[in-house]
């Protein structure tokens, strides 16, 4: 049994997550499912509760002091997102319900105007359905074609295929920053640069859902045109996320949802819209959730992104070493420099059965296709069992996972 020393006060961090010391099926709980949804630390929950009890009203409405203060808190959270992504302007940060909504916004508001019949949309073979289906809907409507950027058996994008697949008809490059199944951290900056060298007019739409729990994306350095993420993957609440978009692109896009809050004036003859970012934010937003996401960013910043990354990397290495030593276990996704996600298959055991046995042992993992069915097909597996590690996990969690996997193999193979 090994213990790793975290570069922060791990015990204190764990106290922020009461779930981690709550028995589950009568056993200690091991939460290894942060790729599904991160747990929220107490300061995030408390910040939202404080808002709900003492600060709540609607935002961007009227002159009441309470409303102005709620608006200030809500807009401060937007500024925290801007800083996190290193966007150049607050106008470039649109609140959404999450990654899925952000990507649909781009496909609909940008895509419907800019993608025409015969155009091409290039997506990597490791995309989540959230960065596939919105493009398929658009392609069907417009008569555009989807092309697929291939990956190796280890789970890395075949960079040499970029020049071959990008043509003068390519309008969109859709790419996940980190794969939710393989853990691969894609060289997004390089890929965008290579794709744009071939066709400078394409837009790069980056799915950051699985990157934001582990690293701080710099949208300007990456050269992303759009960058989408969800609050709940990075220790924030569900129901909130953001879309970064380059200002010039967002300015040129028509609104997507219509309603209150996004208009300058409404008449039967003609309606005019406010500028960015409000143009894309119709209706009452999830105010408490936005403030909670801001608190989550504060929490991560206080821990230190580099420290989080270093500790998660050490946990990943330890888990990879221990799991790889088990006969009958095969890891799916072995790219160097992975994020702390391990998908695996067990010989002769369906991942759903493995997931159920692990669940009874108090190990929370996800088993299934992880909303990446084309990737499952590419890797030649029906599904995988996936363990994902966060900064609050310990080697004890890894050891418990390994013991439970051993038990599963024994049940099936004696
Ligand atoms: N993109 C990636 C890469 C994801 O992993 C997910 C969620 C999404 C998009 C969608 O995010 P949402 O917040 O809009 O739902 N992924 C997972 C997962 O891997 N297991 O559960 C949800």
C-alpha cells in the first residue's frame, strides 16, 4: 500500500466533501466518477445557500438595490470565467446550461448561417455525442457532410490526417480538449494551427467539458474560436456552463433563444437586440448556479491548478500501474500525458456487470458507452468501465478499486 503526499492539505480538502465519509452499502464510499460530475465542496454549496437566503431576486431587472447587487454578483462570476479561460473580453463569455447547450448554440446560431450545402464538418473520432449530434442535425438540414479525424489504437489523433481531411469546404473543426473515455489530452493548439494553415476560414469549436476539471485552458493561446464547458465538471453546480466565442464571430451571429432580457426594443413590426453577451441570454438565468460556479473557480484557484494537476497525475500513475498488473484487465486509452481518467475492460466480464459489483463494494464508477458510441466502435469494445480521479481522491480509493476489480475477476473466473 502506497500513500501519496498531496501538495495541499488533503485532509482539510476532504472535509469539504461530507459524501466521502458517508457509508455506502454499509461500506466506505470511493467516489471515482468525477468525469460524470464533480462533487461540490462546502464553500460552493454555502455560497449558493447564502445567495438563496439573503441575496436572491432576479438580475438585470429594475433599479432595486437588491436586484443591482444580485446582478453584480452574477456578473462578477462571469468575470471569474473570463479570467479562468483568459478570454479578452466579458462580451465573449456567454452563460449557458452547460457544454451541450454551448455546442448547440454554436451549431445553431453560427452554423445555420455559415454552413451551406456541400460544406464539410470535421470531427475527431473521440468526440462525445454532445459534439457530434448538434453537427449531424445541422448537416442534415443543410446538406453538409461530416468527416472524421482518425485516432490511433492508443487514443491519439493522427495529426498527419489533418492536412488530408481539411479542404476548402471545411467550415468547422470540432474537437474535444480531453477525451472523457480515453483521458487523452489533445494537442489542441497544434491541431487548430495545422487545420487553419490549410483553411484559415474554418472555425475551431473546442469541447472543454473534461479539460476544465484538470487544467486551465487559455483560449487565446489555443487559438480556439469557440470553447464550451460545464460548471458541474469542475466542482460547481449543474445547470450552468459557459461558451467562449471570439467577439467578431459572436457579433455576427443572430440570437438563438428569443425572449426577455435579450432585447433592446420589441414592437410588432420589428424587434432589436442588445449587444454581447446578453444577446444570447434570453430569460431568467440560473443565478445561484452562476455564483456557485464562480465560487468553484475561487476554490480551485486557492488549491492551485498546478498542484491539482500534479497530484492527479501521481494518482493516475499509481492507479495505472496497479490496474495494469491485473491479468485480464486491459486499459482503453494509453496516450502519454493523459488526464486522470482510466477506462478499462475485463476479459469475459461485461462492463455493466463489473460496474454493478464495484457499486456494491462502495466504488462509484461509470460503466457504459460514456456517450461516445462511435469511439466505442473505433476501439472495438461494446462499453468500458471508467474510473476518474479528482484532487480529493487518495491512494486508498485506488487500492479499494483494485481490490474490487480483483473480486470481480474472481467471481467470473474463479
Ligand atoms: N463533452 C464531453 C467531453 C463530456 O465528457 C460531456 C459529459 C459533455 C460534453 C456533456 O456535458 P454536459 O454537462 O452538457 O452534459 N460527459 C459525461 C461523461 O463522460 N459521463 O457522464 C457525462
